């Protein structure tokens, strides 16, 4: 896939890193325009990491406490949270500016590392990580093919027998695909309207929603040399287009079992 595919995404998330990075990651309407308290924000990540680990235990998913990858790390909310449970935690994000903030917020964590990459192929060797994790990220990618490409990348960089846990929105209904505010942002930005004006005055944001049906995700994973161990609703209170956490095990190669 052409690396240029991610340039608009990179630009949009660099803009949000400057405008309101914490809200861009956890878009609580009450926290917009810089109202997130950083301690509260990162505490939410701690709770989510513990919830994910609890779901792993409940579904018989065994994790080795070695090296983990947080895909779409933003400012390092989940990288920091998982660093308590793994010897090394690596966060990767398309936005260099988000990664810069992640390094500042997590300077006190020696076992956290952050990487910026706008290439659809992640800059890691095969079979590197004991856990590959992603939440509230894949749903913001522009195409289904790119989402599936990254799921394939998750499996590639996971160790044989390693675990991949990711959240993804189910198929977005046609009536909700218009996403007028995002389209208006793109139009006005192309005409040279400053991002700060778009966000603070018009209340627009470039964040989009995408999704793939559960059946399609599970079939795709099976074709990539991995198996779905469990699927859990991400948030039981979600509305018309809910999402799932997928708990995936990368199969060992023949002769390595």
C-alpha cells in the first residue's frame, strides 16, 4: 500500500495534537477545548488496561509479560498503563506531534518508547511483540482495506503464540457514513481556513468513523494464520453502531508447537 495514503491522516492528527490532544483521543463532550485533567485522563487508561487484562484472564488468553505494542498510541495513555505489566512498552502513532507529547507525558517511564510512522508497514521485525494492542484507533482509518492491512500487520509483528487485542467498530450504517462535520473540515481546510478556526469557532473536527462487520473480521483473521479466541463488546452502552474487542492468538508455525 502506498505510504502517501496516510498523509491526510497524519496531517489531521498533527492538527488535533496542537488543538486538543486529550479530547481527540477520549472525545467526551464535557472535556472538549482542553478540559481533560491529565491525571484523570491517564487514570482512565489504567482502568482500561486492567479491564482488558481481566477479559484476557476470563477468556483463557495467556499473556507473556515481555514486550507490548500500543498501536495508535496518541499521547501514550495505554502505553503508560500497560508499562506496569510488561517489561517494555512501545507506542506507535501516525502523528509526530502526538508522539512528541507522549514522550513528554511519559518521561518518567523508562520502559516506554514512542515511535512516529506514517507508513502502512510498521517499522518492526516479524515476531517482535508478546502483545499487540489497539483501542479507539482502527475505527478512524479512512478505508476498510487499510484497517485490514493493519490487522495483518498486528499479526505479523506478534510473536508466534502471542496475543493481539484490538477494538473495532462494527459496520457503520449508511445513514451515519455522511459525517458532515468531517467533510466540511476537509473542504474548508483545502481552501486554507486555519484548523484552529475550524475547531474552536465552527466546532468541526477531522475525526471520521469507519467499521467492518464482525464476520468479515473473523474470516480475515483466520486467513492470516491466527485465531479469534474471544470477542467482547467494547462498551455495552454503545448506540447504533457498537464495537468489539477482538482477542486473537497468533498460531505457532508447524514444528514450533
